[in-house]
């Protein structure tokens, strides 16, 4: 089922403005109508009060033959009518009446209710509306009062003029309200549509962006601060999307390169194991010397694959947990153990240890910090000739502890130093493979140090060689 498209914003705002205006006009119209009605009825009541109502002893009105009055109470204006009067005794006997005439000269008689209002029973005047007994008679305004003798006096005037004024007033109100509503709605539609033009231009600018360059942003001439802020927020969002896409693309590229390099590294030992297995099938199992050679080669290549798998697992684990649990690690103790192990492994590469003052402890993992130092010194044994001297030094620099591993070997040029911490990078690929290196040792060093919020750098050793510096946060500053 196709979803319905929402109404455009300018139509919604115009409709909302029209509804609010309609409510305001309705409330004001009702208030004006009530006020005018009360005013006109008050005038009628005043005229009813001012009407002469004296009766003689025979029950006839004393004002009989008096000049008629017009609708405004002024004599002789041409439109004549007379007031209806009725006097009733306490026992219900009608003592006297005066016929009422409307503006057209037709007589009218009030259609009085059987029960009069409570205020009349309490000897007080009451005012109310009623109809005529005649089929086409006018609506009447009634004044009912009781005199001191308990007689009921009814005074009635037609509401014809008052009702006509009210009808004209209501017609005028409806016409003016309808015109004002149409005019205001048209003005609101034009103004809102004009003000939202920059918002539409912003939408069109976003739609016209090239998919390959979302960071270009949008440029819209805005006339309102809200749309300007929306354009700024849109550009900020586009830049964040671009950065996220760039990072994702870089991650995918690194993953692709990593898989390619790992496949390349595993291909050599797998091919060697396959060759030794074929040699075994070709008769090496019957020749002791060839059998020993095949088994030794299979074990050696298997060990290389196991080492490569462990190093890949170390890298993946370290990157998955960017904030590992650390603890204070005494730098002097770990460096002493690493130097002692390096001298034991191969004394042809002498190593010395120096402490600058009291370096203290760093926030790291003891076993992994030892692995970092072992990898650095193992890298010296792999890539420098025998007799190369190494110096390990640790000292405190502000909130960090700096550990340097320097050698006086051949060193690396600037371009090589820029890539030495990349995965599977080798200065001499063929020689490194023969030496058993995987090209992941320094990558593991960089990844572990970064996971501890540290940094690793490489620089030439004064006089020749390479110096690798590890800067780790001190335990008391972490």
C-alpha cells in the first residue's frame, strides 16, 4: 500500500492560521452579538418602564388617546405603534386592557405563559420575551409587575425593530468575518510560502549533492535564522557522514590489504608443507635422511604458521578492546627481565639498561609490555648484524614514562621509518622470511602501545642506527 504524502508545510501553517483566526472571529462575534443584544433589550426595558400605565376606576387606561410613539420612542416619526397594557386582579379577573398595534398597524396580543416568573410573585418587575397569539404576530418584550394592591400589570412592546437590527448586525459580522478570513488566509499562504522558499531551496540543494562528494555541503541564501541554522546543521551532518564513509572505506581497504597480506604470508609455509609431504610420498619415508628432512621442514613451517596465527589473533584482540584493563607495571622490573632474556637468547647482540632517575610504574599490562620489549629487541637481532649493541633507557617526562630502545645498526631511512609499524612491512622481504619474521612484530608493538593511550615513534640514533621511543602514561597520572 502506497503511503500518503503529508501536506506541504505552508498549507498546514496556513490552515492553522485560518483555524485560529476563525476561532478568534467567532469569539469576538459572539461577544459583540451578546453585548448588542443586551444593550438593545435594555433600551426596550427602559421604554417599557417609561410607558404610562395608569388605569381609572372602570379599569380603562388613563393614557387612552395619547399619541403613538415610533420605534425609538419619539412621537410623530411616521411609523406608529401602540403599547399593549393589561391589568389583572389578584383573583385573575381582567380589569382592563389596551390593544397593542405593531409598526404595520396590526393588533397583537401577548401569548403569556401560564406561570409567571418568580420575581413577579415576589412583587418585583420581571422582563421576558414571548410570542403573539396571532399567527403572523411579532415577537414581544414583556414587563410584568404587581402593584401595592396585588394587581398584575402586563406591558408589551414588539421586538420587530430590535430583531431587525440584530439580524443586520449578524449579517454584517458574518460578511466581515468571511472577508477577513479569506484575506488573512491568502496573506498567510503567500507569506509562509515566501518564507519557506529558502527551506525548499535547501532541500533541492541536498538532493542535488553528488553521492561521491557529500562533504561539498550546501550553499543556500537564507532569509530566516532557523533555516540558516538548519543549513549549518545539514552541512555539519554531511561532513560527519563523509568522515564516517572515509573511515569505513579506509577500514575496508586496510582489511582487504590485511587479508591479501595474510594470504600471501600463509601461502609460503603451506606450499612448503605440501612439498615436504610430496617428498615423503615420493620415497622419503624409506630413506632416513630424507624422512628426517621432511619432518623437520614440516615442523618448522607449521611453527611459522602457528606464530603467524597467534600474532594475527593478538592484533585482532587488541583492536577489538580499545580500552583494556591496565594496572601499574614497574618499568625497571620489566626492562630488567627483557634485557636478561635477550642476552640469554643470543649474546652476540649485547644489550645494556639505563634508568634515568626513578621512572616508576606505567599503566599497562605486564605480560604485554614485556612482549613489546621482546619484539623490539628481537627485531634488532633479526635486522642487524651480530655485534650490534642495543641500549634500553627509561625516564620520567612529566605525566609520561619514556622507554627508548636504541641500536647502532644500519638504521632506516625516513621513508622506511614511516612504514615500519605497518603490518607485514619488511625492509628486506626475502631475508626476513628466511629469518622467520612475519612482519607483524612492530605492528603489534604500535597497536599495544596505542591501546594504553601511549604513542610510539622512531628516529635515527645519533652516530647511526635506529631509536624506537615508547611514551606511556605513568600509573600515578593515568
